[in-house]
C-alpha cells in the first residue's frame, strides 16, 4: 500500500537523489582559497543551468550571483569575488600544529601536522547549499534495489503491514553532525530518521524506529547493541559500523564481528531481516581512516549478504563523490562525520535498497 498521497510533503527532497534526478537539492560546498592571490572556490557535481541558487547551509541567507559568487558552468566551479558574504577557508588552515585549537591528531604520515576538526555546527556554519537543475548524467555508482534479499520486509511494505526498524551503529548512525543534532537550522534529521520518514511517507505500515547507536564504538562492542535493539522486536535491523574500526582492526576481525551480530539476530529474531551499511569514507589525510580498510570492510560485508541480509554501500558512493568534490564539502566535523548532505545521501542509498526505482516516480 502506497501512503504517499496521504502523507506530508518531502521537505528534504529525499525522493530525488542526485544520481537519478536532474534537480539537485542542497548540495553542500566548502569554499577553499588556495593562496591569497586566488579567489576561493568550490565545485559542483554537475554543470548547472541558470536556476542555481546558493544559500547558507542553515538556509537562512540567500546569496546573490555575481555579487557573492560567480559561476563557471562548464568547469562546474563557483568562485567568490572579494566582497562576497560567503565564508571560505585558506588551504593552509586545513593543516595545524600539534595541540592547536580546532585540530585533531594527526595527518597521515606526519605526526607533527594535525587536521582541521571541530564538532557541533562549526563546519555547517561555513558550508553553503547549492540547488539547481542540469542536463547531465551521474557517472558514478548507483545503489541497487535488493528486495530479493529482503523478501519479508518488502512484502510487509507492499501489503501495508506493520514494520518496526532497529538501528545499531556508531556516531554516524547516532546522527553525528546532522543539523538537528547540533542545534542548527534547518534542523535536518539524521539519516536513520530520514530513512524511516520516507518509508512512512510511502508505506502505510511503517512504525517505530529504535536507535541504540553509541558514538565512538566499533564492532567489538556491537553485540551489546544488538542485544539492546532486539528488545524492541524489530522487523528490520540496520547495522552501521566501520568508521571507528578502520584505523586498527583487521578486515577479517571486522567481518567476523559483524557476522556474529547477524547470527545473534537470526537466532533471537529469525523473521527479522538486516541491512548492513558499508561506511562512508573518513578523511583520506587522517591516520585513523586509511582508505584501504573501508573497501576491505565493504567487500567483507558483501560476502555476508544472502537471503535476509542486504548491503547499503556508502563506501563506493563516497569514493565516487570524492572524484567530484572535496572531503570538506561533505564533512560535518572535518574527519569522520557527514554533514546534512551526507546524511541525506545515506538515507537515499538505504531507501534504494528497499524501494524499486519505478516506485520513486509515484
């Protein structure tokens, strides 16, 4: 049963992911000035038409073309004139001394250099949102519908039967740096809420969401969280770990820990189905987030997929985004959390796992 006709509109444009729509909503930009004799700049995912609108990430300020920014559609670039109101950061400020304010240890390969980092809405306040139309095609990965691996969940959705969702993971799953979680406008919910809200908008039976995620933990404590989430008797469990394991845990141990979580769920709730989330990438310059770990983790999660277990691959999506964007365009804290655009992308990838492409036109 499709309930979208009787549900509130989609204020976050979850229904229009950038890989399927020619309207981009709220693409995040972080302007960097390479040197004092160059204008600060940032790049878009696609060449925009003349519909481009730039606002502050809070959406409280609308910027003026040719006054606050200059667009080069062919290069997908936006530069800032000298009198622009748009904030920017000098390239050298992304690298800081040990113990300096707004810094975290340390740059990959150089312990003396720390990276620009802050929690809360510090990065959000320095980012800009771009909304525009274009006539290009996304050349990166596109999430796959995996309803065949989640037959009980998709049957419940289509029949309008009740569906409860449980989430266990790290700080990203807990909502880290989503604007609603840091007290900033526009107060966009974290990905778990966006995911559940859109399912409720489309399907009549989607009910409670229980999130037991804990910031700072990895898969070694995951079984504790699985026990907690099972108390809510979920029909669908989202497991989202990896960021805090990447810097030190071998791939086989990570996969083994996830496999134990899957086994526990199947033993205690055999009718429940599972979506494993392959994490977004951490800052490639941070020593705690080596890139090869994320892809090894992702491949290991894929090996666990079977009837009742599917994969939401944010690792590949982030890698593809970074072919077009800087890490600071996408981050909420500089090193390992998504901003609003990132949380929206998480939710949209999860939704594509459950909702067939033809239903998005409904």
